[in-house]
C-alpha cells in the first residue's frame, strides 16, 4: 500500500465532525489501509484487526463504527467476491490512484 497524505480539510469536515473521536480514528486508519481505489475488506474481524492491531476492539464496536461512517456519508458497504467491501465515497476527490486494478 502506498503512503497516504491526509489533507487538513479533514479538520473542518462537517461529515467527520459527526463522529466520535474513536470513529474518526477508525476512519483515518481506514484511509491508510485502503487500496488505490478506496476499497477495503469489510469483514468486521478484519477491520478490527487491521485498523486496531494493538487494541481490543470488539466486532460490536466495529459494527457501530461502520454504521456511523455510513450514516455520516463517508463510506458505503457493498458485496464483492463473496464478502463485504467498504468503499470510501469521496476517494477520487482526495487521492491519486496509481494502480490499474483493485486488490
């Protein structure tokens, strides 16, 4: 995964302001784990272990966080390859894609 640059506009985003500090942290950690198309494995155990590898985050906490990100219009979840896939909704506006194919 390439390194990501997080723009300072994240600090004044009304969508992000709806989130709790934990949910905002999860959103930022999701950004740095997504592929070049703003997609990431949406299975709750995978999200918990990849976004918070050193913390004990339950699947219930992760589901609540994912629901909050959806409600804030920041992500959507779709099915792909037989599993849920989290898709960052404004990815193309904020990131430059170098890959030609999603992982």
